[in-house]
C-alpha cells in the first residue's frame, strides 16, 4: 500500500490534533490498561491526596512534554527508522499520559493549566534536536529518559506507602522510559555536552516547581 503524501497543511492539522488530544484531559486513549487497575485503592488523608496530586501532576506534564518532544523530533528526523522509533516511543508515552490523567481524576484533582505552554516549548526543542541530526536527536532522547527516570524514582520515594495505585503506575513508567533510553543509545545516540544536560535539568526544575500547584 502506498503511503499518503501529506501536504504542509495536512501536516499542520495532524500536529494540531495531536497537541489538542495531548493537552485536553481525558482525550488520550491508552493502548495498555493502567497498572493501577490491579491495585486496591487504600484510604488516603487529605494531605496525602494533595501530595499525590502534586507529584502525579508533575508526571502528567512530563508526559505532555514527552509527547511534544517526540512529535517535534519525528517531524524533522532524517532517517525513516529513527522517525518510526520516535512514533513507537510516543505511543508508550500516550499510555503514561492517560494513566496519570486517570489517577489525577481518581483523587479528585486535575492536570496543570500550563500544559499547552509546555507542549509548545517542548515541540520546538524536539524539532530543533531533529534538525541537528539523528545521532544528536537520539542522544537527546537517551538523556531525556535518563533524567525522567531519576525524577520518577524520586517521586516513588515521596509517595505514601499505602498509595499502591500511583506506585504501580510509576514503576511501569520507569521500566518503559529506561527501555526508550537504551534503544536510543543503541541506535546511535551520542553523549550530549554537559551544558545541554544542565540546561535540560534546569528546564525540568522550573517545570516541576510551576506544575506541582498549578
């Protein structure tokens, strides 16, 4: 079957549809069931729910950023196999996004109001990484996933011990993110300069501070 050749306007519509489905709560449809479904909802105090909501809101925004990064990189990636890899990884991130969204609803909370802004910024960064070349784009993915895993592991330590639902979600997310990073590295991703890594960490820090409450 011949692949359809999209016009620039078609591509714009596809990207707009993807942005809307990513940023609108409840719009993302997961391919896999949430790991939380197999866990019991234990009693949580108001303060515990507030903590969980803040952490899961950060994780949800992180997945919004991941969707945008992969979309931007897939748009500008030069090699077809790299583009396909970005799209496959983005599907896993869609699962994560939907799981976090569902968990926020379960504890009567909501995603961040800033998600559209973070999506736009991340899309631009992803597109720029893709333009820099596939080896740098893959290196960017590997470093991003490394930093994401570190943040998720920190959140696991902060979660109340009885919140088995959120814990199951984060544990599966860590497993998936590690796999994405390893695949990007094995596909030829190069080590990023230190100042790039530090800039990425600084941006993540700003995102976490603004997203925890709003």
